[in-house]
C-alpha cells in the first residue's frame, strides 16, 4: 500500500513540476517577446497600445503566475507526505 501511494505522489509531483516549468517558460518567453517588440519599435509607447498591452499581459501573465504558485505550493507538500509514509 505504501509503495502504491508513493508512486501516486511521485506522479503528482511530476505533474506539478511540469506545470511550474511551463508557467515559467511562458512568462519569460512573453517578457522577451515584449522586450524585442519595444527594441525593434514594433510596439510603441502611445496610450492605446500600452492599454492593450497591459490588458493582454494580464490575461497571459496572471494565469501563469497563479499556476506557478499553486504548483509550487503542491511541490512543497509532496516530499513531506512521502517522508511521512515511511
């Protein structure tokens, strides 16, 4: 029973690790793309584009941060649960 429970927790750990990694990749890719857009002047500093950019950023970065924080919380719990099964 304990071995099966450890395997299930290991699968959960891997799932949350993948979620956290994907959230980090999305976040940094988005930031790099925004930076390149400003450097190449594809994105300008006028009010309309900044409002659109900030709204769009909220929809991209917000869920990524929430997913990362939830996954990080679960990643901290799982090793403690595994050690308590021994």
